[in-house]
């Protein structure tokens, strides 16, 4: 009965193939109605149809769909209305389609680094994506320091941590550098430059 209500409301919009620009919007509207009716699998299939249209698809839709695959729910509270098993691999496939490639890499790197979506941590994949980012993240320093996904290189780690040294908000990097200075681990690195 719920599915019939959804179909009746919006199916005419989708069938209008003469204007594919509106087709993706129609699929989004169908998906939104399906969520209200708690027809989550149907909503997911409609969002997938919307991104297949490739017309008028905003990056927000890729974020939304990626997050659904990552968490298994449409809810902001990841413990509510879970309707499927999280799938980090599928989430990363969707995130890869985000038009802003820098943002796409960053999101996927964090998925791999933290093991989001109930997946295993994949440090080597995270490392490759972090290396391609314009703004070096602090986590890249951690990968070098601990040798996760890359050969251990504490000098390279210090260089990265030093990028964050003067940022008062970055307590982690500041405490790490202060600790290294106390034990005089990397005193020669600044003299080499």
C-alpha cells in the first residue's frame, strides 16, 4: 500500500523521458517520500536511479548515498532505523563520484584510516589518498610515525607535525612535538633545512 502511494505520486515524473534533467529530481522526490513512509530499501533504489541519470545530480546526493552505505541508515543517528549492513566499499565507490576530487579523496581516506562503516582499517589505501591531498592531514604524520601503510619514517612524520605546530587549536600535534623536543629525538631535523 505504501509503495503504491509512492508510485502514484511521482511515477509520472520519472516516466517523462523527454526531459531527463527532471528525472533525477523525480527519483529524489520518490526517495524522500519513501523515507517518510519508512520504505528504506525502496528509497535507496530510487537514490541509485537518480545518480544513474547523470543529469542535475548534486554532490549532496553522493554524500547522502555514500553515508547511507557507510552507516546502513538514512538517520543522522547511526543507531536508528538501520535497514542494511554497512558497506564501506560501496560507500567509497559512491564518494569517488563527488565532483570535488579533493573532497572525494579526503572522505575516502578517512573511511580507510578509521575503518568506518564497520570495515577493517586499510592504512595503505588511506596513505595513498592522503598523499594526494593539497592540505596535508595530521593523520599522514601518524602513518609515517607508526609505519602503518607506509615504511616508518619519523623524520617525515615530524615534518608533517611541524606543519601544525603553530596552530593553537591542534593540541595533538603541539603535544607530540613538545614531547619529542623534551626527549631530544629530532633535534637535527630543523638544522638540516
